[in-house]
C-alpha cells in the first residue's frame, strides 16, 4: 500500500453524538441461546464536558421468555470509564421498578452493581408464565434487590423480601436476607425458607 493511502498510527476518532432507533439487543447465555431480549431500543448520548450523557428507552425486555418488563427508561452517563444508568424506571407485571446500574469499563473483568426496588408487582402474573415451583406463590411483591459481580463471571446477589404470601399463607419478613445465585442458564436458584 502506498504511504499516502495508509492510516496514520496516531489516528484518534471521537464521537460527539450517538443515536440508536428501533434496535434489538440479545444477551446470550453460556449455550449461545438468548437469555434476555431487549426490543425497540431507542436512545442517544452526546459528548458534554468530557463525558457522554443521554437517555435510553426500551419498549420491552424479556428474561428467558417468562419475565417481562415494559416501558424501561433511564438517563445514561458514561464518564471516567464508568457507565451509569442512574434512574431506571420500568413497568413490571402490574407494578413498578425503580433502580440504578453502574459498571466499571476500565477493569477487564467489568465489575457492575445493580440495585432496584419493586412495588406492586403481581406475583400471579409472573408465575403464570414461569410455571414450576412458583405455581403456588400468590400475592403482591414489594422489595429491594441488589446484584453485584463481574460481567465475565457468574453473578451473586442479595434480595430483601419485605412482604408477600406463599402457599396461600400471608407472610411478613421485614429484614430477611437470602442469598441467591444465578446458574449459567441464568435461572434463579433459591433456597426455600
């Protein structure tokens, strides 16, 4: 290749504005099968004083074809090698989700933290699609969930169940904490109390 047609070794490209419309995102599990699907993704970010700020909206998200969230949105900020979704909101089985997400993109293991609170979620609507042992769970879910881990490793998280009923018997567990781990297929494995 002639010298005048070569790309200089010190070429730097900076994107000032990025926009996506009508996108779909598929998160693949260990077997290569999608475990989560995000549909009608729209959003934009633009450079502002050394950081990227913007907003993302997702029409619907499905986890393993059984858990669905709709009307997901959040401001987006990417600064100093960190990605933050600071105010996530979504509709979920008749209730609402509010939370935040942080990822350190400078670390090769890609550590992240996710915290969200759910209110008014109809457990009956979730279990009708999920089946299995959850068929006996009924009620309205309210609680707070935290997940932390590395995007390149398995996930370990905590949940605090504040109220609900199981097997038709009302239960109130204000500060009970349980540890849950997600297996490689991303199915929830929990110990029953």
